[in-house]
């Protein structure tokens, strides 16, 4: 094989591995999201797993290139490639479904390890391992361009999934397609491995004495310990900022699905630019920009400019790009000679894993709210101070860190002064606070999850049982309650919030509440009185509602309220044809399933109506502009029933309207659903 063919084989192997590496991430996450309530934290935990396995792959690459001759490397690696085929096809076994009592983070890590552990590990080894072989070839000077190529492939994979792959294929087709693609990769990688072993068999492990002598001869001095430390710290901060900015904009700026794709794409793009060549990162441009961005992002943490979608999104998304260009650009300036390439990549991966694990695993357990972004900004400013040689520049960096720390303290102080309770776990951060109004009887207590309001209650004891926000008497759920049978009712609630719907409970009624977050139950009991004031009997079920309903015997609900679609992490598994089958099994013949589809960014009513049509059911939309009361919010509820006469009852008839269906729209199933298609 000639030089051009060999280069093409090496490039194809690296490109395919990086493409599959990032394609499997959304694919596997989508398979397990329904089991964990559709929580955005699932993606964060998956990211931690991917970073840790990437670290393991880089450590393996570093070890084999330093300890084994090329032919021994080939024998070991080809054997592992063949063994990894036993993990195919890429389908998560049902035995990993949670029961509700486990720690979801550790369960997710375990199932990922058992499902894609070895294939993902081998994909992650490809970049540094193949580049170490390139470093032994006549075109070794181009080795870092292969790293840029791998990040370009990752970026293309990430963008193609929601736009091209997800809308056009079922989950099973995606899993099978990825598995076939992985098979092609195994052939390419095995060919590359064997070619390197037989084309350059005289190459020896770089850790040997002869290798060190060669390094000295070639003026390839070993990197300083300070450089190795920066190889670790700078990528760690970039990974930290990636997850922290993603958390901030999806929780506190705009609850938009897919918003996590934009920060990750820019993060990868900075890798592409900084390692493609030195022309893209200019210190004279990006250092002043980074200083300004640090202060602006820190200021936005405690000012509305950082939470308003019109200003917050460009500030934090643009800020992430500038800061990652600075961090990755400085990392690229420190890249060593090709002889130390695998060690360099190992430190990069270790830094990425440490940064991701700190934000994804540690922060939810030690920080009461999303303070990791402010901490990351302070640390980035300190890193800039360390990198500068001149005293005045170091002093400026420390002053910049002090400014960021001041705004972080202001954010914390603001939260502490306004909040009654700040709680955080795997499912996110919850805050309760009181809003005092001019007239004491109008004052309320609110529960919010980032930018999403999950309920409020009047503080005046005489108004405590008054429905508020999305649940007024003229809303779809209020009218459905009024139209329900006059006798004792059995009502199911998917999503508790503050417990407002319990205010409709009467003596003899039974309200069965399904809630995945135990802290929501805790706050509903300690901060609000809807549950304890209700004359109805309250039953509680902790865990994902659909999994719980699948396990339970038929409940015989008169009304089932599915209230879980207001945030950024829409639990799509509650909005599919299979989910509707589960609901119907628990409904009385004249029961009503009420879907709360109020959402600023998604048009979900046609999704429900299309599923109802598929199942031979009847659906109407009840839109309420809430003009009758300034304490209520405009709402959209879709009501579904087997019998159309149920939806024509007095309280519903005047407010119900048909739902227009788009021609050719496919009903959502567990196998096919796509939020991108319903963006407003």
C-alpha cells in the first residue's frame, strides 16, 4: 500500500472511531432516558461515563505504546477488537430498569459499563494509538492534525444525530446501524493495526533506554512536570465549564430541548481549531476576550441579564466558546513532541474526566444549587494568572479571579436571602421562596426548578386551598375535575410539584401521586399544605411513573393527570403510543387522561392527538387564557377519552376545541419520537 493509501486508511480509522464514539452517546442515552424520568441529569451522568472510559482508553494507549513492541500491540489490540463484537447489537437489557430505590447515578454507570463498555473503550483508544503509529511514519509531523480530524468527526456525528438520524429511523434501526458501523470500524482498525505492525516492525517502546537516547539525539526533551500539570488542569477546566454552562442555560435561562447540543458542539469545535494549526488561536485576541467574558458571565450569575433568554444565551454560549478557545489554545501550545503524544492525550483525558466528574457527580451532592459555574469561572481566571510570566499579568489574573468570586458570593447571598429552602440531587435543584405582595392575602409561596415554576400557594390560611398557576377552575384540568363523576373519585397524578391538584380532593376521593424526585415530596410536605389540607386520601408512589404503572394492577382511575412536560428535559416516554396503552389499562371506561402541554418551546398537543387517533380515542384541546384571575397562568391541556360523550359534558363542551393534525405526522412510539419536529 502506498503512502496515500496508508494515510487514507489511518484517517478513515480515526474518523470512523470518533464518529461512532459520539454517535453512541445520544443513542444509548435515548434508550435509557425513559427509565429515569427523562431527567437532564441522565445526560450528565452519561457524559461522566464517556469521559472516564475515554481516560481508560488513553491510559491503555499510553501503556501499550511505552511497554510493548508494535507487533505485541497489534496482537493485543486485534484480540480486544474481536472480543468487543460480543457486545453487539447495542441494545440495553430490560433487567437494568430501576425499581425506584436505587441511586440512579450508579445504576446508569453500571448499565453503561455492561452494555457498551468494551466497544466504547476500544473506540476511545483509536485516536492516540493510531496517532502513535503515525508518529513513527515519514509524515509524523502531521500527527496533531489527526487529533483535529477526530474532533471534526465527533462534531459531525453530534450534529447529524438530531437532524438526520433520529427523525428518520427507529431506536432499533439506530442500534443495528451503529452495530454494523462498529463492525466496519473493527475491520478498518484491525487493518491499520496489522499494517503498522508489519510495515514498521522495528519500532520499539518509547520508554526504553534506547528510546530515551533517541529522544536526546533528536532534541526531543521530556516535558517539564509543570507542563504535564497544565495538560491536566486546562482540559479539566474546559470540561468543567462545558457541563456547568449547559446546566446553567438549561435550568436558569431557557428550558429548550437540545440546548445541550450547542455548548458541546462549540466545545468540540474549539478542539478542531486549536489542534488543526496554530493560526486559529491568537493570544493577543483571546486573552482580552477571555478576561471580559469571565467578568460578564460572573456578573450574569446574580443579575437578570444572565437569566433573560435574549441576553443569557449569547453571553454563556459565546462565553463558553471564547473560554474553551483560551483553554484549548493554551493546551495546544504546550503539546509535546510526537514521542510523548500518548502521555499528552492521557493527561487531556484525565483532565476532562476530572472536570466532568466534579460537575456531574460531586456538585449535586455538595452544592445546594448550581454554583459550579461561578466556581469554574474563578478557577479559570486563576489558571490565566498561572500561565502568565509577567508579574503585572499575574496580578491582573488574580484580580480577575477576585472579581468573579465577588459575583459568585453575590449569587449565593441572593439565593440565601430569598430562598426558604434550597435542595439539590440527581434530578436537579429545587428552591422555595415567598413573594410578599401589597395586600397580605395575595402573598404566595413558590416552588421552582430553575426557570420552571412548579406551583405556588397563597400564604393566607383562608386561601390555602385555592388552585393557582396552571390548575384553576377554568383550565383543562379544572374543567375535567368538574366533569368527573359526582361520587368518590380515584385520581392519578403524574408529577406532584407543590401538590396543587390535591386541592380538588373531596372526602372519599383517593389521589395517587407518582413522583420521581423524593425531594419534591419533602418540600410538598414541609413547605406547602395542599396534600395535608386535602380531604382526599393521598397515596404516594416514588419512582418513574410509567415504570410504576407497568408494574401495578389496574387502578381504575376516573382521571389521570400527566403533568411533566413544562421543562427542558421532556420525558418523551410518557408521551408515546405504548405509554397511552399503559394509561388506558388503569382507566375506567369513562375515564379521562389529561395531558398538561403548556410549553413555551414545544407544540405537544398534536402529538397527543395523533396517538389518540391511532388508538381509536378522542382528544380535545382546552386552552385557557386565564383572564378571569390574575393569579392563574395561561394553560393548554389535552383531554383524551374513549367515549366522545365524556368530552362533551357541560364543564368541557364550551371550552374544548379540536386539534389540527399535520399531514403525514407519525405517531410517537417508544421506538420513534423526535422533539425537534415539534419545536415552535
